[in-house]
């Protein structure tokens, strides 16, 4: 695989042009990283609004009809529904792991089995989340693409 970078001061927006012979997992990974890097979500802390790059979000959780974006250092409130965010983040590294949580798989460190056909995930931050058996299939399919 060759990488060519070219600076052009005449363009207003960066263009990524990929030419390939075989569409493999490496290429798919590059495309997913590129897509997720361009998605920004609105977050609020104490009345101040921020745009957060999706790649900085570890997971998204819905609690009592409120949606929260968890980064390494902050917890932001978001006005979208979990379903709406799931749609926005489709074809990225975000996967629904239970009824109230969407996980950024880039921060997944390990997975271990629990009773009742559930899995416990450990994130790179040490935080633990539960994968419900209903969502296990999507998680396994995502992992198979990279193994």
C-alpha cells in the first residue's frame, strides 16, 4: 500500500481519493477512521456548548431520557436520542452494546463472559460496561472484521 499526500492551497476542503485493486480489511479500516473523524456531536456542560469529535467519545449512554457523551475527561449532555446518535454514527466504530449504551469499539480493551449470556467489557480507561446478549451478534460481527 502506498500513501501519497499532496498540498494544494487552492482547495477549500480536504479530498481523500482512494484507488484500490482489492478492497480488504485494511482499506475498510482506513475508510471507517476517516468517516468517524469527520463526525462531530454537540455536547453541553453547565450551559456551555461544545462540538466533540466522535473519535474522542468513549461511549454514549442514555439515563432517564437524557443522553450523555463520555470522553476521557468530561461527560457531556446531548439533546439527541440514543437512536438518533446510533443513526449518525452508523458505519463507524460505534456499536450498540445494550439498551442504553453505544460503545466506541476503538476504546475496547478486553471482553470476558458473565452469567446469563452477557459479556463484560473493559475499556482502555479501566471502566467496565455490559454487553447484553441481544446485542452480542453485532459486537461479534464487528470484531470478526478486524481479527
